[in-house]
């Protein structure tokens, strides 16, 4: 990882489009210039992987380290037991300790691709778990020492809470405590590790302010908050979602080829912005690529897909994904990295309907959706239009792999194991 002077962080955030707001620009800039500082982002363990919606925060931590500072990735082993109610219409399902630990193990794989925990330099990253200080809290002591610093009137005024109450949707006392626990995280990180900055999405602004206020009241320390915008695509869709669900960052949950395809399918208007946020290409080059028109913008999208996939899964995975895509789209082949459904003879039995195969291969979520895809001429079998929803596929038909397609951009291979 190439490092830059310590004063570059805020300039980088502004120049590349990461910055939504900051509690004290001048104070933070002076603190960063003075020497190596620590900043953290908290990630609750609600799934076994983070998805693309979290990638903007991960890239912020990466740039923080590249500009000479120490990033802290805080796993929410404690706060996941409560669940962040921010801008949700219902309570998160409660997870047990074993599931939370399994999710944390999965999430850790994501960070190692972006952040250096093993460097000998003073800015080696830390990975911590807030269960370290939250699990053993004494409730009465916590209420007396920490709870007295929080005004219920003020907590009710935060938009994440107010919006739920305005819609007359239930907010449990458990969820209401979340913002106090997150504030306490910042206090403990400052006390134990000298952390001076919390980063996060703009939906976390209220929680960040709570942590700053609490730390000032209890420790009389000056700390800061900096947020990124909540990102949507140019057509208004939430970042991190695709037609077939969340775009996970772990290869076990979203193959590198499918991940590459997500970025390759970026809308023209988003290419330049995404290059600045999700790659390390110089800003001038991002602007040049984003300004391309016509067929040339497709090469910019391929560059985006290669750069992001290289960061997340490595250069070999990116090269294989691009080669597979060119084979599939330009030559009508199947490529080497296409999502593959392997069936056993027992799975197949006397035969399986093409509708079932489309669902099992992930190209449709239900039989109804698969039938509609066929009826609307959106499905293909080995690049030929698929018109018969009653077609049965048996072992003879799978003597060699078959390729299924949904539209022009989504493909899968089906083979007999």
C-alpha cells in the first residue's frame, strides 16, 4: 500500500466525493497534520458478509490508512445483540452469540483485502469487537455513570427515531438503547486507544454526535465526526442492491464474476463518480473515463469493474471475470468463470423442468418469475430462444454443460456432476 502525507485525508475525501459533513473541519485537519491519528467505523454483524452498500465506508478507512493514519474496524459483537433502528420500519431479528460470531468471521475476510493489519508501521490497522466492553457492563453503574448524560427529549428528536414514531411504528426500548451503546463505543475507543474520529454514513450523524458529546462530558477530550453521503445510483436505486439481491463482498456469497458484472453494468451517468469512490485511479483519469460517450463508455465500465474487483478479489479474479465476460458476450461461449449449477444424478432423477433449472441457477427467484421470463422471450438455452416452459432436461441433455441466459447480461452454466 502506497502512503501519502498525513494532511491529505480531508482533501482526498472532498476531491473524490466522500464528504457529506464534518463536526469541525479545522480542528480535525490540525489533529491529522499533527501526527498519526486513529479513526473507526462500526459494523454490526447482521450477515456473514458486508455488501457493496458498505464499500464507501471501507474505502474511507483505506484512504485513512493510505494517508498515514491508523484505521480501526469495530465489529459490533455487542451492539448486534440490540440492532440499529436507524431509518428502519421494524425491529431487526435478534441473533444468538454463535450466529454473531460466525458473521464476524465472514466479515473479517472482507477487510483484509482493503486494509493492512500486518504492517510494522505505526498506522497498522486494528480490528476490535465492542463485546469486549459491552458484554460485561453493570446495568445500574452504566445508567448512573453514562445514562445520566443523555436527554430523552433530545434522543426523541433524532431523525432516525422521529421518523419511526411519526409513522406510528413501534420502537422497542431495546432499540432505543442502541444510540447510547454506540456513543459509549466512541468513549471507550478514545479512552483505550486514543481514537479521535468516527467515520460513517450520513444516517449515523446523530449517533456520532452523541458519542462526541458523551466523550467530552466524561473525559473532556476533543474528538470529531465525519460522514459520507448515503449513496444511490443515478436512477434512484439504493447502492448495493441488484436485480437478484444484495451484492455481497465475500466471494462465497457473490462470485467474483457476478461481482465484476455488477460494476460492468453501471449506468453511464454513474461511471465517473463510482471510479472516484471505489477505485484509486487519479481523479483526472476518473473524470476522463466518466466523460466518454457512446460505445467508448463501455471500456470505462470495464475499467471500473476490473479496478473494483482487483481490490476486492485480486487481479487474477478480475482478469478471469473479464475474459469470461468477453467470451460470453462477444463470442457466444460459456467462459471459465460463469456461475455454475452442478447437479447430481439423484438431483436430476428422471429429469428436471427448465423452469426449475432457471430458479436453481439463480436466474429467477421463483417458478412464476421463470415462466414469465420465458413467456416474454427473455430466456435462452445455449444462446437459442427458450419458448417452452414445459421443457424437461434429463441426463442425456446434460451430457455436456448447458448455458442458461436471462436477458443479455445474466448467464449460468448447468452441468451434471
